[in-house]
């Protein structure tokens, strides 16, 4: 028997989330069984748990897009009992049972060995948010962005992806600028390495198609008018990596930044990225995200607290990363 958060759909179409106990026979028929030690509570997880977003694709569903733990049984030659593994994305918590449980049964191709210096807990402080942030930074680097080229804007900077992006950019020597609607988090963001803070209100409203050239690069977690303004403010031949839609899924922009300034807009999807690229992202994070900065952005809760905690994530009352101890 093991504990898990299980989502079900009521007759009226609403979602019910319940912490319950399941028999091992309830697990999906896959090749690798993992004793989960830690998971996370991301924005997507919070949408699934509260039913505020159409995240779960089948029912019942165990939410949780991330997990870290130890292999307990395997029919795959690639994995043996005792291996410490991390899984992010691959449709966990959406199409496949996810990490907010004490056990998971998984496809062997989804697993990665936890890379040093991370352990199961710190791997979950990184998890999807960190991999996404790293993929954004890697995209900007491939475009040619180098430290010293100018300021790099990070929108939604107090969130999970934004916090790690600030810390990673700072660790790499870039001048990271944090955009946030939470002025009370200025000390927190500067502690992560932000060189200065800008109010998100300056980006969140409709703006001109072309604006003053300001950013050498952008990591955008917000979408909508914020992304449109970020593109309009990006310098000649700069790049914008877009990975989120906290403000909205629309893009009320024109082609002018792209055809008059040669701005490149790069979309980032961390869910189905190949493992070779995931390993590159983890290696970049291992080298350049300071352990103290990672600790500063991490809050720990128990599995029994996750359902009640989820609305706070959606309402922007949580900063940084939330790791979940599934044993309590």
C-alpha cells in the first residue's frame, strides 16, 4: 500500500482531489517501479489539483510532473533496484500517473540518474522548472548571447522558472534583470543574482510595436502582452526564449520586431525534450547554480499539505520552488 493524491472528475465536470491509500496493483503496467522520495508542486500541478486548468487528460490521475526516488523493481536492463533517479515531464500528471505519490511505475526511457552534486531533494528543487530555465538559457547561448552583451530580462522572476533562470544567468556571468509584480521580493531576487528589478506593470499592458532597444536577451515565463513588449524592447538581432503563459496564451504582437530588428523568438517545451538535451541542461545547472541560492528559493511541504497549498501557487502567493516530501 502507498499514499497518493488522486484526481477524479465529478458528474458535473469538476475535479476532486483526495489524498488516499492505494494498493500496488493500482499502478500502471510499466517496466520500472520507483519508491518516490520527493516531488514538487508546480503551477501546472496546482492547476490540476484545483481543477482551474485542463491539465489531466485521463481519469483517475495522480498529479505531479516531477519525481525523484529510488528504483525498487525493474524489467529494464538499463535500471536496477537501488538506482537513484529523477523524472521530469514526459506527460507525468497529465497523460500518465505522476509524482505526488509514494510510488510510481514508469517507462524506462523517462528516467535519468540524479546528476551530482544533486540528491533527491535538491533534484526536485531543480526539476521541471530548472530544466526549463536551463533550456531557455541554452537557446539564448546557441543564438550567440554572451556575458557582457547586455542585460537579459527574466519575466515572472519570483516564480519557479524565473528564480532559477535568474540564479543560472547570474552564475554564468550575465546581467540578469528581474521583472516581478511583487516589489516585496526585491531582496530575494537580488540575493539570487538579479542586477536590478523592473515592475511587471511596465510590461503587462498593451504597448507599441517597437520600443526602446533594451534587452540583449529575454527569458519569458508570462506570455501575452508581457511577451509582446519584451520582443518590442529586444535589441537588434537579440533573442527571446518563451516558455510560459502565466498572463495568457495570446500573443498580441506585430511582426515588426522580427523583420525590422531581426529578433528571434524561440519556443521552449521541456516536456518531451530528448534525454541528451536534458542531461546538458542538468550539467549546466550543476555547474552554475549556487547551492545556497537554490536553498534560498526552496520551500518544503508534505504530501498531506499539497492539496491545500495548491491555490496559493496559482494566486502568486508562493515564490521560488516548492518541494514535496511524499513521506509526510
